[in-house]
C-alpha cells in the first residue's frame, strides 16, 4: 500500500514501489553523467615529459 496525500478535498495514493524505481533511475543517470565528466582529461593539467 502506498502513502496517502491529502490536498484540500483531493486525496492521492502514491505508489511507493514506482517512486523507488524512479529514484534508482535518477541515481543511475547522475552516476553516468558524473563518470562522463570525470573521465575526460583535464586540459589544465601539465603534461609530464620523460
């Protein structure tokens, strides 16, 4: 059973399983975006010469 939200005269039931899945997908997208930005080489770093 989900949570009930009362908004004035309206009552809504939230599907908690759906909310959890949505939250997991959002976290997955954030991780993908973070890895894309951190995997790119930093152009401000100095190159080492051996």
